[in-house]
C-alpha cells in the first residue's frame, strides 16, 4: 500500500486574526448603531390598518324572543354596535350553518347537510 500524504494548511497569522476580529467588531458596532433606540421606535406613528377589525360571534339554537333575556350581551354589543331587524341563513341547522360560515360555501358545496355523521 502507498503512503498517505497529509498537507498542512497554515494557521492564520496573529495579525490576520486581530484584523478579522476588528472587522467583525466594526460590523457589530455598525449594526447596533443602525438599530433604532426604544424612544425612536415609540415616536413612529402606527401603521394604518388596511382592513377593519371584525369580531364574529356565532350563536345557535336561539330565537329572537330569547334575545330579550340577554341583557348584558345586548348592553355590551347591541348598545355599542349594530343591530339587525332581519337575519338570513343558508341552512338553519347548526353544523351546516357553521360549515358555511367557516368555508364561505353553501351546504351543497361543502357537503355538510346535517348534525350527524354520514
């Protein structure tokens, strides 16, 4: 069998290590200097929202007559929000209605047509 030759890579000189360390320290200082301080970040105006915030509350098995007993709900939501005189639903059963709300599809498209497994 032949002899194996090992070639040694010379270690960087002391000057190169010091120069590399100084260069990295300079980069770190520049990165820290470019970062906004806490007070500067607070002074910036908040970004304008492009979409409205929406809170969706879904309730089922409740008639319009039952709403009169929910005085805290009426005060918290109805008094500060919007009330509707009429409501419409695609499929007035719990699971199909929730599936329609979550998928945006009608019951004949998402396939949920009852509250029991098929």
